[in-house]
């Protein structure tokens, strides 16, 4: 399960990075809003997956400390300590990732939504965009509320700054998860799969991949033409 978590964190982080890089510098406002909604969704998924992953590691904590942690690399042990410090910040406190997971990741608490709505300027342009195809219809009002909620959770007055803080924490904890999990996997393989570990250098594969700069993932797109039934 821990290696599955590592895979998912990589996928979600790559998605966020590609989405943020997808709009050109002179993109229309609507394009930036669509991509910010896309990025916010992935960030909320990332927060949820990290919290669930931490629960898995916490449930395994005693055995991990006793049987594997002494045999992990120093980097892996440091990463574990960093994870414990972040997700267990002390009595009455919660990390930003945990706050996002509990308040806006999968369901939005009524109190959070009401407070976010009340914080909107009376004359603010909420902006829902309707298209003849539902695939390019964007209800941006709800995304504005998500950003307002994130601002409150992060304790800042700017939506972009709140998202930056969320990205900072997500990036740091992804690195900690990846380092800790990789170190655990190596310790596990050295104990139980020594033969397979020894043959890994002989199984190297090299293949072509696309450049990150060439990848795009935007909310608005030319939708595929439906195929006629045969």
C-alpha cells in the first residue's frame, strides 16, 4: 500500500505541474480560471491522499520503528521524522494539508462555505461560463468559494498565496513520503528479496519520453467528435 501511495503522489504532483504550466503567459482570463479550477481539484485530491497515506503509515508505526527503521537510510529516517512532525503538530493543532482534507477536499463543511461566501466582495464578478457542450462549461462561482475557504484555512488574505502555501506543503511532504517509502522498500528487499535486488542492474530499460515542456492539460479543449453507432 505504501508503494501505491508513492505512485499516486507522483501522478497527482505531475498533473498539478502540467496544469499550471499549460496556459501561455497571455492567456485570456477564462483560460486561467479554468486551469486554476483544474489545479485546485488535483490539490484537494492530493491533500486527501496524503492524509489517507499518513493513516496507513501511522497504523504500521510500531512495526516500522522496531523492524525496519533501524535499517533504513539516514535520509529515510529523517523523512519519517519530518512526516511525524508535520502530521502530528501537537495538541489542538492541525497541518494545512489536514485542514484542507477535512474541510474542502471531499466535502465542504457548511460553516466553511458560509464564511467563504460572506467574505466575497458584494460586487465581485463570480462568473459561470456556459457552453453548448457540458465538457467546456465551467461553473466558476464554486471555485471562487474554494479559494476563499483555502484563504481562511491558510490564514492569508490572497487566494494565490494560499494556493502557493498549499503547494509548498504538498511538495515538501511528497518528498518526505517518497524518500521514506523508497528507503523502506530498499530495506524490505535487502531482507527478503536479495536475489531480485542483485539482478536489477541487468534489467535496465531505456525508452523515449515526451519533454515536460511539451505536455499540456487544460480545462478547455476541442472535444472529440462522438462516434456514430455502428
